[in-house]
C-alpha cells in the first residue's frame, strides 16, 4: 500500500506536577520545604529519513502520543522527563496543521470567557425580542415538531478548517535526511514547594501543577524528492526506462496502468559516482484532471523535480498519435499546476526500434519544429547513455540557474 497523504493526531506529554514535602531528619528541626520539580512532558518530533518512501507507518499508527513527565518527589527529588517520541517520516514530507495546538486548559479558559460574553448577549436578546431562544413547535397534519435552524449549523461546518480538503496552514517541510521538526512540545513540569520558600514565607504548602503539552491534528503530505520526473501516457515505457537506467524494478507489462504508485530509482554516473533520483509516476491520460484514469493525484510527486521528462511512445501503440499525446500531456500538466510548465523539460521519443517510429518522429518534428526530441529505445538499450548524459547536464544547468 502506498500512502502519500494521511491525517494524524499528535499530543505531547503533560508536565509532571511539583511536590509539596518537608525535610524530616533526626536532629534537624524545621528542615524546610523539599518538594522536587516535576519533569517536562515528552515532545512529538518528526524526523526525515531517506530510507522511507511512504507514510505507511502513520497509516497504522495515526495517533502519536508522547509520555508525560513524572511528578516531583520529597527529599528534593525531581521527576523524570517524559521520553520524546521521534517519528520517522520520508524526506519530502509536508506538515499541514489542521487544528490549533493550544493546550486544552487554555482553550477551556477561552471558552469560559466566550460563554460569559454569550450569556450577556443572550440576555440582551431576550429583552429585545419576546421569542428569544424559546423553542418553536410547528404543527402539521396533526403532528408537531420542534423547529431547528439547520442552515446555521451548515454554515458553521463549512467554515471549520477540518478534513483533508482544507489543508490548513503549512508548518513544516522536511526535506533533508535527519531534519527534525517539533510537532508538539511537551508541557513544562511544575515547580516543587522548595522553590517558593522565602524569608517571610518559609513553609510554602503549595506547588505548581505541570503544564499540558500541545496537541493538534495534522495532515502529512508526501511530495517525493527526485531530480527527474518521468511523465507519459500509460504504456509509453516509463517503467522500462527506469529499469534500464537504475536498479529500481517496477512492474512492466503491455497493459495500461501497470504502475499504480510512484517509483523512485537512482541513476549512478561513473566515474565520479554522481547520483540522480528519477521518479516514475503512473500514466496520465486525457481528462486526468477530471479524475479519469488515476487522475492528477500522483502529479504532486513531480512538483519538486528539477527536470520533467515527457516520454512519448513514438510507435503509436493503441492507435495513439505521439503529437496528440504531447499536446495532451502539456495540457494536463498545465491544468494541474501552470508552474509545472515553467520547469525545464526534456522530450524523449521511446520505442524507436519499431518500424513506424521513424516516420512518426519525422512528422512530430515537422509539427513541433522548436522542440528537440531525444530518440531512445528503452527495451533495447538504445540511446540510454545519451539520455543519462542529457539529464545530468540538464540537472546541473538547473542547479546553476
Ligand atoms: N518495442 C518496444 N517496446 C517497449 C519499449 N519500451 C517499453 N516497451 C513495452 O511497452 C510496454 C509498456 O511498458 P511499461 O514500461 O510498463 O510502460 P509504462 O509507461 O510504465 O506504463 P504504465 O505503468 O502502465 O503507465 C511493455 O510491454 C514494454 O515491453 C521499447 O523501447 N520498444
Ligand atoms: Mg509503469
């Protein structure tokens, strides 16, 4: 299963409470306050990891809850801090905050304030209109029912920033291996009573409670970090090309939509061992923006690519025309995000081993005189060295720009 978007709930640990205690020891009278501090709560931390390629772990464990801190103890002993919960996510994960992380206690206090204001307002309303908040019963055909204004509820639910449709606010983008982001910070531990002893108040019989940790709902979205994105119609040979130039082994077959999830391969260049990552996304077809085929869903994975390779089937399998495919692919990319067309593009003609391909390529060049096309045959290893060199040069040029 490939998961690239998942909603999670995270809650940091509560701080431990401070202790009220007094020192007791033989021959020491009035030993004074000795309550230790509570430990801080554990935080929920996201850490980017290049060994992961999707968010499947969060699919199985969508509630990330860190441990609380221990309370303080007598004899001046501080409580243990709660252990941080470090959650590994793939590089390229974006974190969207769906709900605020205000500690529940603050929320409650705010809510109480609001309620007081509401009560004042409703009193005014009651004075203004006689019906006020009185329930209204309607009778029809001998039956009576309470009238409820549903339109108000509908407005409320429309405005709430909930659900995956509304992504909320972007709070982090984890791109490099080892990068950490504190999703929810653990609550502070409370101070024990020994902190409150003063010359005038030598026996404080109070201590602080720990503070609650922050919590919230988040949406994790994976946008794969690859330098090159392979885009093409189904059966164009994207997976065959990826297999030929890297050690990735995606499934290859002569039917459309063989590849159902994005696949990443690493191309290694000798003699300097430079590495480039290539991402093969499931095929696009006409109307993908209307969710035809696998739709636009996987195009998010080429958003971060430096180069987009448009792979065309020059043999025109399934009676398709390469020039129509080319136009359609550009149109679908534009419909997804016009910024994709501003990226550097490389047009590659595949299946040049087939008889009809030469003729099609000539016609294609006639129709698009300004577009330079690189002919290859992925299945027969033709033109692949040139392809690898071209993508390397293009990536280096894009990096310099
Ligand atoms: N003759 C010829 N056939 C090829 C070439 N490259 C790929 N094919 C064939 O085209 C078919 C589809 O190849 P895939 O690599 O699965 O195509 P894809 O673009 O990944 O397709 P989807 O995953 O369905 O989007 C397979 O039967 C391949 O053997 C080529 O250079 N020449
Ligand atoms: Mg494929």
